[in-house]
C-alpha cells in the first residue's frame, strides 16, 4: 500500500464542521489523497475516514468494513451523496476517529445507498447493509460537516466529549472542546 498516514483531527477543529468542496480535478493529487486516507485509516485502526478528518476540505472518503452478511467491502467515494435509505433503524454503538475513545448508541438505517464518483471521475454507486451502511452514512455526514455526536442530546454528547482519549495518530487536542 502506498500513501502516508497523516494526523487525524479531533472534534473542536473547525474543518470537521465545515461542509466540503466538491472535487473537480481527478488527478494524481486526488489519487495521492485517497492513498493517504487509506494509510491513515489503517494506522488508526478505523473502518472509514473522510478527508475532513485529516484536515482536507474535499468531498472524499474511504472505507474498509463488513456488511450485514459479513462480507468485507473496501473502496472510496468522491463527491458522495446519500440517495436512499431503507429498512428498520438499527441502534448500535458508534465511534469516530475524530472523537477518539468513547462510543455512543445511535440509530441508523439498515441499508444506505450512496452515489458519487471514483478517483477517475466515473460514476459510482455503493449500497451497504448493516455495519457498512452505518459507515457509509457516517462518512458522508462528515463531508457535510456533521459528526455522529451532533445527533446526540446534550447530556450524551457531553459524556462522550468528557471521555475523549487522544491516541498517537491524532492531531493535538484543541484548547477547549465544544459542548
């Protein structure tokens, strides 16, 4: 695998709450960014990573996780948008490399379909079920400036923020965390 791991930014960094710009140049720098996202995700032992999480405000994410059937899926999406959700809501624990340490129960649809492009600009549609659906929705929301903790009520959000434990791959913790 090529690519270089980069520091993962932590909640409190404004890039995490800023909607991303659409990718318009499908060139080597985009391919390099995707390689860096995979390298960073693997170092941090994650299953998905959005460009905003390494401080890049472009609409790109990568993933490597299993679906409801246990089948592993690995890929990337450029300029993704959620086009469909289906099935019953699943309430499961969710975490985030930009909110390192704690997890919180969050409801997500059983099935999610995301459309976007590949690194060459070709159309790409991915449908995931179970854990993959959760991952696809989580990463797509990152690109819109939303963290999973933004779906929690204030008490649960504050509990999660109080339990953050930065890891070696994280960027420095901001002076003050949002409440």
